[in-house]
DNA sequence: CTTAATGTTCCCCA
DNA sequence: TTGGGGAACATTAA
C-alpha cells in the first residue's frame, strides 16, 4: 500500500484496451475485492484486474512465458500472469459498476426474492455476475450441494425457505474458501505464489463417481450453462 | 493423431 | 429485459 507505479508494460495487446503509460505515477492506496475481480485503488480511479480462468497477480516474480503485464514500483514488481488470456486489466476513472450485489452484503430475504423473480436454472443464475457477484463454477456447485438443491432446479419454483438456505450456503462456502485461501485445482496461486487448500474440502466439484459424503450415492457430473456441474442425485433432488 | 476437459465472460440472437 | 448458445485461449489428459 502506498506504492507508486514507476513504470508499467502490457506484453500482449489482448491484456488491456488501455495504455500502460497512463498508470505511471499512480499510487496504490488500497487493494480490494470486487466480486471475482481485484481492484487496485489510486487517489483517483484505479486498475481493475479480471483474473479470468487462469490469471494470477504475483509479487516479485520473474517474467515468464505467460506474463501479460508488469507493474514496477520502487523495489517491488507486480506481474499479471495468465495462461489462457481470458483475464484483462482495465484502467478505471470511477467506481466499478454493473455487477449484482455481493453475497456478504445482501440479506437472505432479498436474495430469495430476487432469485424467485427469475425463471432459469439455479446454477446458471448463480454464475451470472449481474445477478450476484463473486460466485463461480466451483462455489456454485459446492453451495448447491450444501443447500440440497439440484443445479437444474428452476429458480421461480424454489420456495423462499430453500432460496434463503441457498444464500446461507453461499456465504458459508465463500467464508470457508477464503479462510483456506482458495481452491487450487490446477493453477490458482495467491500473490506470493502459494496454493490454497479448499480443494481438499470440496464435496462435489470434480468428484464424479465418488461416493457422496452424506449418503454414499455416486456424485454425478452433467453440463449446465455449458459448465461442468457436479451434484449428488440423492441429496439434491429435482 | 483427435477430443474433451479446465477456475470466465463477452457478444450475438430470439 | 431476459434467457441461452458459442467463441475467445492454452494446456493437459484420455
């Protein structure tokens, strides 16, 4: 915090539509989470980091084949590495907008009302960042399992109590995942290059064929909203 | 060899 | 506005 950007470079055109020179001289006053994104806050504006599937921010790491951008501070460097290049950097002049509420800020009743006002598969809606910010494929599956809700259940037909339970499960799963510093299934590492450990506590994600922790029924894998989707066919009835 | 899988979301269509 | 499908990319496993 309080580090001034001495220079910045974007290695690939794809990583940002903005000009790296516009970052020079900016001082990072705060680093915040905004949904799945990371926001570096300057005195005015900021830099919004979208990690995509395989992006990572790395402090004091050497430049590698997947380094897409580099910020140099006084004595510190920050890499944006990203294998698949679904991630990006965006220079902001105002607060980020356009996403739904954070699960930690919305209450269960309001969550349930908003969910029931829509008519789609519940898994698809959880992945919609304009509906709710911060839940991705792993945590959608893990939260639906804990709430005992089938991923293909229609949102409109979920009773309020079940929708409220889903909100509770989302908050629980995210809280635990943050405590365990994330899920490192293959690539994910934090800014120091360290893996998380929440993957050891996954109950359904990529567990197809393995017995459910509750009822021993084999976990199933289907495709929902074009994403691999894992659930217990007994604990999560349609 | 080919095909499918992977933590995302943007763009286009109905 | 809402809902749904495919593409963008790199790498690994089957």
